[in-house]
C-alpha cells in the first residue's frame, strides 16, 4: 500500500529566505509523485510532478523538488520565499501501474513573514 | 474553459436531510473522484470512478453514495446528513494512466455545514 508523510504540519519563513517542505513516501512500485498548492478558500493547483523522468523537477513559481529513491523522499524547495507563497501544500503519491487512487499527505501550511 | 465545476459552493443542512453535490467536467476525463477536506486531516478519498458505470469506494465512503451514468458527471449524494459530514468537499478528475500522468484537476470546492 502507498502512503505519504509530510514531516511538518506548519513551516514559517521570512520573505526572501529559502523554503523547504519535506515529504517521504512509501510505495511498492515506481511511483508518480506530485506537489499541489492550495491558497485560502481555493481549490488545489498542481505545482509540479515527477513521473520517472528527470529526478529534479521544476514547477511553477520557482518551486522545485528532487526525487530521491534511496531516501524515499520528494522534498519541495524554493530559493527565495515570496509573500504570495503562503498557502497549504500537499505531497501526493500515485501508483498508476495498478490504477490505484492518489494518496494525499496531511498538508504543510507555509507562512511567510514580511 | 470550465474544467471541473462543482455546485453548490455553500450549503447548510439539518441533521437527517439529504442532498446531492454536483460535479461536472468538460475535459473528457475517465477518472473522477470526491474528496473531503478537514483541518489537520488533508484530503481523504470518499468515492472514485474510472469510467461511466464504474464506481468504487475510497477511504471514507460511509454515508455517501455516487453514480456515474455519463463521462462528464459524478454526483455525490448524502443520504442522511450528520454533523460529522460538515466539511469542504472537492471533486477532481484526470485521465487514466494509459492516456496521461494522472494529474488531478480540482473544482473550487463545496462547503457543507450540517447542523
């Protein structure tokens, strides 16, 4: 069975400093991995995805994530936080070989301090 | 371009009442799903469908019913509302793996309060 663990429920950074949101996954097969972002009172939007191509994945708004199979991790980073990055972030794992539904992490709330 | 459309956006129910949350997508996606979002719990899968006429249960299906008579529509029915069903509900759709990477497209959400 698949699972995903977001290691921090809340991360707070100052504007202009780096962002690190941590995600570990468990999957029996070669997974697809996603990061979604949810701004307040909005739906979820895809930030980036890993689907067995390059292990360093670039997404929208300057975010990127690195797939590390040996560490079963898919951490999300950004070099410099912006106030507009304040949102909830979800790490998601999928095993599409077996056509099973996506599994969501519990989310990390990112606060950006001016 | 509509994408995934959910209605209503807000609803207040009394315990025991029934209602249907509507979801429609115009992207010809085979896969459709319903999630509920509660504070600190992330998104939990209620029901999903991989095509017209095919539905399956997710992590928290009790108290909910679904059907998939067309590719476009995937309504979620609350049979007898309970306060524990107070939540924000999201509908999402995607292509199946053979046609894409499974990226989910989400509706804007429906906020349901059960008194």
